[in-house]
């Protein structure tokens, strides 16, 4: 017996041949299609909220008062969930946020040899034909912690959204995670 992952056995019947033999053909991976959108705040392990400040080109986890949360500027995220043919990688999601009257989407870009998280003005597409720098795979943080998540960057396996202390800020970054390592800076709740 050979174990196969779902990714290895995606096939479709093509024809029924002589002696009722069934012939198969490989399936091509579909484009990612937006399935639903969740509206949430993102919290880190310290219960701080992720706040996007496009004017300062920064996204950081901050202590937020109830009054600031009511105004919601840059902290109420739309989490766009996409359908996938490879569910083992996790739920593909993209993030966007409203700041004043403008919509910004999260993406990752290489700058000076380092991956940087950015928020750019614009809308998240309904369909993504292939790889995209806006897609993250939502995964449970640990098997015993099903209400917390980590988000793996779709274009670089092992790179996750996390926070890093930079002065007084807990800045949103992409961070490499060694296999089987647990890193609390990547733990997020919705």
C-alpha cells in the first residue's frame, strides 16, 4: 500500500473503454475564486489589535481603547476566503482593510533581499488565476489551540505573518518558521 495525499490523486474520468475499463486524466488546479468574506479584528498573543496606518506605511499590533475600536480606523479587516483544490495547504485568504474612505489590501514584496508586508490601495480580486503575493494559508496555530491561527505566505513555504518589536511598535512582519517550531509571535485570533 502506498499513501497518497489528496494533491497526488486529483483525477477525473475521461472515458469508459472496452471491458468497462475507466480511463483517467489529471486535473488542473483551478484559479482561486472568492467564496466568502469575514469581518474581523486580528489580535496577537498579547490581545493587541492589528492597526494599519497607510499614511505612515506601517501595520502594527497596538493596545486599543474601546472608543478607538468603535471608530475602527484601520483595524476592522475583511478576510477574503477563497475556494481551493488543495485543502491540505490551509484555507487561502487575503486581507483588506478600510481606512477613511479608501480600501487597502495586504501583500508581500521583496525589498533589499527581505520580504516586507505592505498595504496597497485597491480591492482584492474575485478570482486569482495562479500564484499571488496577496494570498496566505490560514492554519490552526497548534492542534490543541483551534481558536488561534497562523498565516503562511503562499509564495514562500515556512514564512508566516508575525510581529517583531521595533522600538515601541510590534510591527507586522513575515518570519521564517522552522518545521515543528511553535512561535507565539505568529499566533493570531480573529
